[in-house]
C-alpha cells in the first residue's frame, strides 16, 4: 500500500477539531504569536482578540508572570504522578480555589479540560448518591442547547444536536429540561431577561415523568455560551436550585466559561447568588496556557463518598495521568496571582456596562434580530439566510478576521468575550468592524 509522505508544510494530515477542514485548507487562517489583546498572523498582521481565544485567555496573552511560572516549573518538576502521590503546588492551588469559591465548598478534583471536568462531575454525582444508599438515582439531566464538552457524559446531557446525532445512543437514562431562550419575550434584553423564570419548572415535569428517586443531578451552564449566549432569565437559577433541593437532586453548574471572572465575580454562582453542589471549571483556570480543568465539590460530598469507603480504601475510582499536572498547577497559581494583582475580575465588572451599551447600539443594523449580553460576554444574533443556516455568520467571521478582529460564531449568532484587559477603544473597534461587515452582507 502506498504511504503518503507529507512535507512539513503539508496541510492535509492535521484533522482540525470543530472545523470545516476542506474549506479551511483552501484558505487557512493561522496565528503564530500573541501578546496582550492581539494575535499575529504569519504575514505579521495583528488581529484583535474579541473572544479571549476560545473564552479562555481571560487576562490576555503572553502574560509575563504566567510565562515565567511555567518555564520555571518545567525545569524543576516536569511531572509527578497523582495516584497515591502528589506535589505541593497541587495542594496550594486547591486551597486557593476554595478561597475563591462560593461559601461552603471543600474539595477540588483536577482534570485537563472542560469536557473531563463535566464527565467527572457526573460521576461524582452518581458516586455521592450511591454512597448514601440512593443508588437508584442514576438519571443525568441536562438542558436543551447546553454545551458540556465532547465526552460521552457531556454530549449525553448536552443539548446541541450536531454534537450528538452522529454518536449513537449516548448514555442511557439522560433527559433534558427546555432551554431558556424565548425570542418573542426576551428580544433586546440588556443583561438578564425579565421573562422566563418559569422555564425552570420544566424540571418538575421530568420529576413527574421519571420520579425524583431516579434522578442524580441536573447540569446547566449559568450562562449558556457555545449555543449562542443564552443569559438566564431573572429568578430562573434560583428556581432551579429550589426544585433541586425539594427533590434531593444535585445541581451542577458548568462554569467552564463563567468561572474566573467572566461575569465580574470569581464564579457565576457568586454573580447570581445561587450556590450549586458541584462547579466545573477549566479555560480561565490557567488563562489557557496549559490545559487544566477541575471540579469543586460542596462540603459533605467528599465526606459522604469517603464515609461509604473502607478506611484506607480508594474513595473514587477515577482520575487522569495528568490530573494536577505540575505545569498546569504552576500556570494556574500564576494566573490567580495575575487576576488578583491587576484586579481583573473587578475590571471585567467595570467594563461590562460599556460592552452592553456599545453592543446594543448595533440594534437596527441590517440582519440583526437579537442582542444579548452579561459581564464581558456579548452576542449578536443574525437572521439566517434562507436555506443556508449559519452561512451569514460564518461570512461575518471570515470578513472580520480579514479586517483584523477575531470573533466567534455558532449557528447565526456572533459571540464575543474579550479579555478583561480590553480597552474602550478596542470595544469600539470591535463593534464598528461588526457593523460595517454585517451591513455589507447579503
Ligand atoms: C460550558 C462549557 N463546558 C465545557 C466545555 C468543554 O471544555 P473543553 O473544550 O476544555 O473540553 C466548554 C468549551 O467551550 C464550555 O463552554
């Protein structure tokens, strides 16, 4: 059989994730360096990062403290197993994370991505109920339009059809509450929509259908990001919490996007004043410099699982070779220092009203049918082109890139989530570019 010999610059062999590979290779978009608010292309063109990479470089790029910490750590302890062993920075980081967390959290489990964090949280929920003698609670509930990464757990509770339809039956015994978007009642909402808290009652429908004794947990993103930025209606998360409490169901917040300052508080939970039982995190945890994710558990969860384990026994048969990786821990500690020293969560909170005012000024622009925002997250929803959903927004993405602004699109929604160091003039530039590009399109 003839083997294909690739040159170093052959584009074919790299199968890009979540990408139209053939279209990409016909017109590749590459970055070769990044600093502060900007990426740089191989031709030396600057591209303003309006998305913090993939919602993850919250402090901007090439931050000196973080770079130095990773370099130093690599030369001191490059790797240490975490199964029956550990290293000091992993403990330091978990303590720092508990300090940042809402009141009442006690334990942190490490993994390497948001997907792993979400699957880990689902497993912890199952282990918790089983340890308490409620092993019939095995059903995992998610929400339509939810994104919880790409593991089988995450796509099973997730609610994005293209991420699910190819992959068979997924995990049996999952179900979904309805999503929170209602264009007619929520259109042009600034921040949290006033209407729609009652969508949380959909959980009662599932309890009536399946019985609470079969339900382990409900996983939701406090603000749904990847599905096009759906901001929770006022009172919705509070109601979901109350229904979970009533039926003994664990509430899991997927804070992979909302964690680490995106709403102006350390976690979204603190912004909304609603405390879940488990919080999943990744992305901004290391400012995206080294892959890392984690699950934070409320007091009582570890103890329940430990209480059902013989002394000296392993409490949870779960973990990753790279759980608590020394480079990731070093990067995370330096990231937390950077956030703190530069008051970046507060900066995000201060900049959020400006983003809100500027993005809502796009109302009235051709093709724009809704605008949503919260914290340093903004979304512009376009009317789809007849017979070609997503095509108009994808064209906006390419034209903005050509004009030096990186945005993100999902379906026909344009999402923005700039680093917290963004300046007002940069927000102006992002919005002016968007307005010009969208207006010029069919
Ligand atoms: C809410 C949410 N959960 C989970 C994930 C998955 O994270 P990762 O891509 O690190 O696996 C993402 C990624 O965008 C996310 O937005």
